[in-house]
């Protein structure tokens, strides 16, 4: 009941960038906001529930609504077709040592799933040439910064002209490479004008870098919690535009940076963020992004506690 009331408040309050009252969450927890608006996945049907890798792999031949119950180990990387929702049952369902490849498709939703342990040299979620993707209320992690940084790939990556993506209320933690958007300095012809992505109400804790790293694209990153990310946070490269607002960065050197790792710098605007501990910024070009949608921020001082309790799995359940 309390959740419904808060959501109703946020919806009526709904115009751009409404700030939360102190000590209350303003943003609704169960709503698609941002560049992926209009993504419907497999629709609203009950769908099929799967409890094994073989059943999941069969269900993925046709797509639709697929509910995963339990932790499925050893599924490898599974391809996801268009018009599909992958939903976790309860708090502890997902994939261990596996992931999803979303390649040359459109309209995919992934919610309430735990991804535990990155497969060797692969991304856990890899979006390639695909549009309309919503990842929400997931917990995506590996084993920490162990072994070599290139033994694994990203937690959530998107490339080759992918577009219209929202990643919300998701806990990213304990890994080397977080989220790479745009994989190469030489992919301008595919990526320029694409790679629009919204990140909100996520946490990035104990992840080395790429939170996200964005080339050519457009990123709106708000009300997220960054803690103990030892190399860099938001990395805008190759003319990318980012708006970084109402986030909390604690011990994130180069929390927002525009001149790292690429031949050309990116653009950034940071506003109303909190930088503490070793956190610093290096913004060499000021950006100009105004998101084309309504959204509700929560204040930087409260986002870590809000995301800790309202992010990840077991909040929005299926
Ligand atoms: C996905 O759904 C849309 C809308 O119903 C439809 O036009 C499209 O053909 C579907 N795509 C696939 C690959 O089934
Ligand atoms: C269109 C374009 O620039 N494509 C390049 C993207 O990057 C790959 C390497 O990962 C090149 O092979 C493509 O030519």
C-alpha cells in the first residue's frame, strides 16, 4: 500500500526531474523510465516457467514471457529472440556462470534475475545490434577483482549500433569490467546517433571501471550509488554525451571523466552529485544533454540506502 501511494505521488508529480522529499523515495520502483520507453518484451501473458538450462534453451527458441525459477548453472551463453521477457521467480532465481546474448533483435526485458559469476572472457549480458532493451531489478556480479582483468568481459555491454536501453534498480558488484557501451573507437559509422542509454537507481560497488564507459552514444545516469570502484566511474569517450546527476560516489577516483582511454574525448555535465573519499572528476568538455523524457530523481545523499533496499532482486517479484 505504501509503495502504491509513493508511486502515485511520483506519477502525479511526474514532470522532469522532480526531487524527492527528504527521507522518502520519490521514484516509482515498478516503472520503465528513460530511453527504453515502450519496450514490452514478451507482453503481459503468464508465460512458461523453466527450471533447467534445457527448458530455458527450448523456451528461448520462441521467446515470449519466460520465468526462470531457481539458479540454473552451466547454461552457457544463450541467445535471446525479439519480443521476450526473462523474469526471475522470487528473490534467488537466475544464472550462474552463464549469460544472455541479445543480437540483432528488438524488444527484450530482463528483470529480477541474479547473474552470479561471469563466464570466462564473455559478457554476462551482451547487447549487439539490438534495440529496446530494459534490464531492471537484477543483481549482476562475479567473484571480485581476482585473476586478470581480461579473463572476463563485461557485466552489461552494448555495441554495434544498439539503441534505446534502460538499466534500472540493478546491483552491479564485484567484478573488473562493468558496462561498456560502444566497443571500439573505430565504430563511429555504426554507433554515432545510436547507443542511447538511461541508467538509474543502480549500484556499482567494487567494480574496477566502465560504470559505464560510453563511446559515441548518449548516456543519462542518475540517482545511482557508486562505492569503492578503484579505477574509474562514468567514462565519456569519442564525443559521447553524458548527463550525470544525483549520484553518490564514494572512493571512485575519476568518478566522471572525459579524456581517458580513447583518441577523442567525450562530453559530460555533472550536477547535484556527491563526491567523497578519493573521488574526483576530470571533465574537459561540457556536455549538452537534455533527456527527452520525464523522470524522477532521488537525492544523492539518499540513493545508496534507497538502492540497497529497493534495488536488486526480491523487490519486484514474479
Ligand atoms: C515482435 O512483435 C512485433 C509487434 O507485435 C511484431 O511486429 C514483430 O514481427 C515481432 N518480431 C518478431 C521477430 O517476432
Ligand atoms: C561500421 C564500423 O565502423 N564497423 C567496424 C566496427 O568495429 C569492428 C571491429 O570490432 C570493425 O571490424 C568494423 O569494421
